[in-house]
C-alpha cells in the first residue's frame, strides 16, 4: 500500500551509529565529503574507503542498502568518466578515429569515480541511520546560528517536517484523483509529450486545490494549538550530547588529520 | 446484460510470504437495472471490489466479465467499459477541475471522443437529471456547497451515459437534507432510466430504504448476499462484524421479546414499524 | 450551581468579500445576534444544517475568528483582546472535521507534544503529560506509530490527546465525526463523554447528526446565523415539527414515537431511546 512507503530511506536497526546525535552525523557527512577533496592520492582514497567500511560495519545496515543510492547515479558516473578519459591530455595509450585515451585521463577518471562513489555511500550512511525527524531536528539545532543573520531556520525545519508528514498523504491523493479521472475516461499514459502534459491538468488542479485547503486547515489547527513560531518553544526530547557523541567528534578529527597528512605525504 | 466477478482475489504485495488479501475469492453477478448496496466496515474490501467492476484495478486472481467478456483480455476496450460502468468516488473534490460546472461535466463525454456539441448536450442532460440549477452552469465548481459538488460530480459520470453507476459513499459528510436529496435523485435514475445502481454506504437506514439487494463484506469476502429484509433479520451477525441494523429493527425485536409484537415481525422503516404497532394496539 | 465558562452576547459575524481593487463586493452575515451562556463542566451540542453558521460560531470561542459585533467572554477574558490569545487557546482546544489536516508530526507522541511544546513547558513535564493524554484516550499502544497507519477514529483521538496535553478547560469540536465510519464515530463520542464526566472538561460539539446528541446536557439548534432552539435533548426532540422546519432529521426512534402519538397512541413526549419507547408501548398493553 502507498501509505507504507518510507520517506528518506531510514533503515531501522539498533547500532551505535543509529544512536549518535544527528548533529554529529551531519558534521560527519560534511567533513567526510570535504575530506575527499583534500586528499587526492590513491592512498587517501584507500584510507577514506576503509574508514567508510568501518562505519558501515558499525551501522548494522546491510551493504546492499548502502549501495542502492548508487543506482540512480550510474549514468552520471559513466558519462563523466568517459568525458575525463577522452578529454584529458597526457601520455597517449590508444588512438582511434578522432579519439585518444591517455594514462592521465584514465587515472583522473578512476579517482573521480571512486570519489563520487564514496561521497554517495558516505551520505547514505547518514540518511539510512537517521530518521527524517531527527534529521530536521539536527539541522535546526546545528544551523541555529543562522538566526543571527535572519535566516528563519526554525520555520524551515518546521516546513520540512510537515512536508515529511504530508508527502505520503499527497501521494495517495494523486492515486485517488487519477482513478477518479480515469473513471471519466481520462488517459494518463498514452500520447506524446504535449498530450501527456495536457493530460496532467485534470490531475494537478484537484491536487493543488486540495493541497491549499489542507494547508489552510493545518495552519488553523496549528494556531488553535498555540503555535506562534519558534520563540519560547520547548522540546519533548531536546537534543543532548552524550559521551559517545564527543568520542565520535574525536574520531572524526583524527580521521580528518590523517587525510590531510596523507594528502601532504604523497 | 451483467457485470460478473468470478473467483476474484486481490493480494497486496504478492511477493510476501504471508499473503494479505484485500479481496478473497469473491464471485457475484450484478444485472442491469438492479439497485444493489455494498456494506461493510472500513477496510473490508468494498473499495477494492468496486474498482474491479470498471477495470481500474486488475484482480490478482479470477476474472471480471462484462456482458460475458473478460475485461482484461487483450483487445477489450477498458475505456469502453468505463463508459458503461461509471464510478463516482467518495470525494467530489478529487475530480472537479474545470473553470465551469458545464465544462467539468463535459470532460467525460469529450474523453470518449464526442464532439463539443454532443458532449454539451449530454452534460446538460446529466446536470438536469441531478437537479443542478441551470443558472449555475457557468459558475466555478469550487464555489459550490458540499451537496451540490457531489451532484455535479455524479453528473460528470452520468454524462457518459453509463448502464451501471457505482457510488462510493455519496452522502458522506452531507447534512440530512443533502443526504435525502441525493438518494432520491439516485432512486429516480434507477427506476426511470433503468440504470443499475451499486451503492457503497455506511448508513444502514439509507440502505434499508433504498436498496433491493445487499452484499455484506467482511475481511475481503462477501458473507451475505440477500434482500435487505433477510439481511437485517440477522442483525446479531451484523453486529459481530462492526455493522448494525436500522434503529427500527432493534425496536421491533425488543418489542417482540416482550411479547408485544409477533416474533416474526421484520420491519426496516419507520412507516412499517408504525403500521405493525398500530395493528397490535387496535386489536 | 456551576460557574459560567463562556458568555456570548449579541455576537455578529460578517464575511466580507473584496475584489482585486479592494472594493467590497459582498458581505454575508454568518452569525446574526447570538447570545449564549455555557456553564463549566457541561456538554453542549450545537446542531444545524450546512451553512447555518455553527462552525463560524465555534471558531469565535477560541478566537480563531473575531466578532464583527458583540462580545465573547471565555472564563472572564474577552476574546477580542490580543493579550488573552494564547491563554485562551490553551484553555479552549479545538478538534476539526478532517482528522488528517490537524496532525502535524509523523510520530504520534510528537504530535501530542506539539501543544505543550508551543506553551514552553519543560521537557520532563511534556513527557508526563503526553503519557497521561495518550493513556486517557486509550492510544498508548500507538505512541511511536505513524499517524498515517491509524484509522480516522484513532486519528481524532490523537487530536483529542493533543488537546488534553495542554490541560484545557473546554474542548470545542467542529463536526468531529463527519468523515468517520460508524465505528470511529462511536470511539470519538465515547472518548469525549468520558473526558466530560471524569475530567470535568466542558465540551461544545458542533454536529449535524441528531443521533449523536441524545445523551448530552443541552442542545442548541442554529439556523441562518441565529439560535432557534435551546434545551435538553428531551425538550428539543419533542418539538419535531420545529426541527424539520430547521432542516433537521431526528433519529428513527424519536420519529416513530412522534408518528404514533400523532395516531393517538398515548405515549409520553420526549422519548429518546429504544428502551424508553419499548417500555412505554408495553405499558399500554
């Protein structure tokens, strides 16, 4: 059933990674991504990959879940790899028609593919071990400093969590609307691009109308429950750093140090 | 002329080891001109079942026959089926989208390939049948009250001239007056135009008054298929599956238990109950 | 004698429609001089057909709408004064018709915590209040569920728990059962009746189902923005002609009793339940 779809891609398990504070995991992801651009040698990537394997093992999420995210970027990977192989100048290995493949090209392409894979899998570790709710909570707290320059960070995270709640409802609604229109002879799959786009109108208008009504209803319900922005608001479960979290920060900085050192050495 | 379901089942997620059935091995036939009602609590499989009837949903097992022909066989026009078997879903807001009521009702006929004039003639006729005042044809459907929206939505199906009309909770959320109006219009459609009506409803009072045949669903299966009178005789069984009989049925049974009314008294409407009680009192 | 909780005097509400140039094109009077007192701890049902003004009326009690004319005083505070707003909405919680559109979080307990969080209550107390509220509506087993997996009746009970966690004195309900099936309808009604009885919470319920109001303390019927009938269910249901004139349909047992009386059968006025009618008829034999 459509209502059962999981948003984001949280994988429920009990592991040290799951229990970490979302702010720690956000920092991990950011620094891990940055580290991939600091060190550019083969050793750096080997180290980064080993580190990531360690995290995956700790997270108790099956490896194929981690690799799932790669499926969607296979095309991008292939295209950019080919681009690198053919365009970069250097020692020519093979030459045919107007193409030539260079050693440098192959090297760059290989490293780039590895970097992208690490990047995607690295961020999957966060999204698979953190519930969407914790994630928005973590974002709100770690980006709190932006309030100083008038970025409405509380409002943004409130919007994100409301979106998380309503997306499955809207998906189901789309399904219902399409069925109602199909019962009136509407055709959603046939025809060319323009015909397809036109066929969407009878689906989109009821969807918009209902979304606006839901938004108005929800705003009223929130007001009736005394919502008046982030000011003076408390939390049932406020985020609190635990011992493991500090330890995790320590591990993170040691990792970053190693990456920088490895980058310098080679 | 009929819609027939032959041993149809619908399984959510067939890959799962433990199969979860929405509908399980249902066979039934609905003939042209009938007034059938489907009752059952939420999640009993009613909405899955009605979607088989016009090919919006393909059963995992079993066949759906329209006038003897398998509707999921190659070459069978599902669009043609949806013209003959109309479904008006519970929320009219899920289908109204055009700038005027008239245009919205024309959407169905136009999808069937009718010309603008033809579609307009059919739309006007359907709106008239559903008692939508002509002065409002150029109004936006979004300005209407709940009861009027519902009537326009049903007109949108009627404009395709179906032989069967399936109505999913057409009175949900309406006030008593709006409810009576819609049900009266539907009854008229059934006897004056011979359109078969399949009414999905929670209100036992409505079902008792309007339907000629009732299908009771529970756990994806049809557990009773009979006249309202016979169905409501078994009001104790209905209660075990979260349903009930009309209130007057309870009054008559309570009176029979006290020896006031004869034991075989079986009433479904206030009018009938009054007659039976007066008969006893005037003796 | 119970204390007065809500005091409404000559309440008028007008909806004004403007065109693109801010020129007033239409005013419609949704409420036209409503005067009503509600005592603390009572269960009041407000009946009326669609468009009778009953929803507009309810939204005035917790200051979601402001009077065009007249006053609404809730527990001594004027709803028109802005400084009373949050105190007022904390004490007068509201349940709406569509259960989906009032649940904010995608975890049940977090949704129940939403109100107290807005009030700035300390975390430990929120946890205690949420536990109490969920237990009170019988939904503690669903604490960590997603609201999307609940039935309509269960969602409304979560909504009620969300109000309970704010410790309200009054619960306003705007057609809380209109989108529910009979099972969900019974669940919700049972829950509010229990809260009214055990927690002494005042309930104002807007509905158009007469069968839902046979066991309330007081029934108010509205039509065209005015209060047209006001009394106990027994009094109201014995005036069946008046009710139909205001487009209301009574439960079958009331209708049957009325029809029998019209035929000269000597049964008492104001019969509300199956048992009462059966008893009255058996006495005639």
